[in-house]
């Protein structure tokens, strides 16, 4: 795959405010020209050229340009001189000069992919999207993934139909992915006359009824414009043409849920979850729709294990297990919640909120040995978090290790900042620990401190 795909500007539009986020890194530089590439040139030419390369390497771009201009005075014919000049001007953000020199190269070598990529950067840096489009269209023959860049640029140029066409072509060639799905949603949301887009898609379906993507796009447009019946009809039409389509079930399960056809909805969910054509983000969306459905329809809870196994692909998927934990936690089913949380955190051990919830559940369920070990590990990652000292202290007390509990609680209390409730909890546990040691005087002293803090907190 082209290096520009990894390093050149990737425009992603996420927010309803119309803001754009651009991720960018430097284009990977082509290997510098060596002496054998220069051909038959004078010593003075060689000396100035390699001086230019040296100055560019240490970011003295102005001096590099001076050296290159001396080369041009000696011999203006070598095309690589203008490529090097363009690169230095680009570094200096002197875009007009960079463009001028890159175009000199392209006049002699119109299919120089590397220079085309640099010229694209020149235009994109200046937000000259129309010019950028022209360059990227010339780059597409080198790698069809440049169509994704075109989709972004067409979007910025408000050429929404062209943008969607590029995404359709990519989906046909590479399959769907979460990024392109998100971009499609943003493009579609900008279409002010959906009827024109609907007409285009209906024409495409009539001309080529076996292209799945056109149906999917039409379903989405209908759904976005509150034409749910037409969306459902289109989904049924696709299912007749392509009975093995998995992607259509991403739409069908929602229609079935809305119409209380629960068995059909679950069946569609399972088909979509099993398909390799459905991206991971869409599968998680199914789970996020299924769990609230269970709240209202608990009789289907027996389906939960199978649904989760499908979305995780039989793997130890921490995100799936964590979502299950949340589901049972909200239902106050602590045993099940803890079971899934403990499985979910194995590959995400530094999740502070999840770690805290697990440890508190372990205390609540009297799993003191696990809570002691877990809180020790938590303290290694978060040595300034008093909650983990408290959990460790409570665990030690219940494991008849009162002296160790007092020591850890005494350390942890120093990390409490303006939290009288937590400070009171620490003193209460220290009182319990001293009581276990038979030191009633200390136990009473710390209980009084706890009571006073609690009174201040409540007052």
C-alpha cells in the first residue's frame, strides 16, 4: 500500500458543528539523490548540490535554496533540482514557489507520483480543495485507496454525490469499514435535497439490481428522512435479490424491534453478528441495542450468551464482557456483574473506573482475598488513589491482618484531599482494626474522629 496512505493528510469529519479534524504526518521522504544519479555534471555543480542536501538535512532551508539556485545557474536542465527546490519551499511554507517548482517537474514528468503527492500537500495545506481534487484524481491510478481522499475532498467541495460515489466504489472493492461509514453519514447529513439522491439510487438499482451497496445506501437515506416504511420495503427488496446478504440485517433488526417482531429482530441480529462483512463498530451497536431491549423483555435473556459469543467471535473480548458487566450491574445482580467485569478487565487492567468497581463489588460480596490482591495491584498502578488503600485495608481487616491494615490505612489517608466522607471511612476502619487487636483506647479515639468528620460532612 502507498506510503502516502499512512502519512498524508486524512480528513475526518465527526462533529455536527461542522468542524473538521485533520490528522497529518510528514510524507516519507524519497531516498536522497546520490552522486551516481547526477550524471555528467561539473564538480562545482556536485559541490553545490550536496551542500543543498546537507543544509536541508539540518533544516537550513534558505541556505539549501541558495545552493540549488547556484546549481541552476550552472545547468538549469536537471529536473531533480526543481523537485528539491519545491521541497525546501514547502518546508518554509512558501507555497507559491513550491507549487511553481513542482509543476516544472510535472511538466517534464507528468506521472511522477512522488511529486504529485508533494503538490497535493502544497494545495491541502492552503485548503485549496479544488486544486487538491485535481491532483488526487491523478493519483488514483497508482492506488485506488486514494478514492477515500477524493471522497473527503469532494465533501469539502460540496460535491456530495461524487463523494458518495467514491465511497461506493471503495466498498465494492474493499468492503465496508467504520471510518467510511462515519464519513458517509456526515456526507448524507449535508444533502439538502434527499429526493435527488433517492432518484439516483433508484435508477442505479433499476440498472443493476444485484449491487447490494445501492440498496443499503437507499435504506439509509430513507431512514434518515423518516421514511421507515420505504426503508423497510427496500430492505425486503434487497433480501429477495440477495437472500444471503448479511448487511441488510443491520437495518432489518431495527425495523423488527420497532414493530415488536422480537424473534425476527434477534434472528437478524445473529445473522449480522456472524458475518465477516459487518464491521466491529456495527456489531457493538447491535449489542448496545440488544441490552436495553432485554430490560423491557427479560424473557429473552436466555439469548444473551449466544449474542455475546457471536459478537466476541469466541475470543476473550474485554469490551463485550465489560458491557455485560454493566448490564447486570444496573440490574443489581452483583454476582453476574462481577463475573463479567473480572473477565473484561484481563486485557484492560489499567481502567481505573472498572478496577474500582470490581474491587468494591469484591468487598460487597466478601471476596476479601481477591480484593486484597487486586487492590495491591491497583496501588502499583495508582499509588496516590486513596480508594485502593481503603479497599486493601478493609480486605486485610477481614482476613485477620489488622496490623497490616492499620499500616496501609495510615499511608492512604495522607492522599485524601478535601473528602471528609472518605476520611471518615478510613478512621472507621482503623477503629475496627484496633478493636480486633484489643486496643480499645485507640479504637475509641479513631471512632470519635470518624464520627466528628461524618457530622461535619452531614452538617
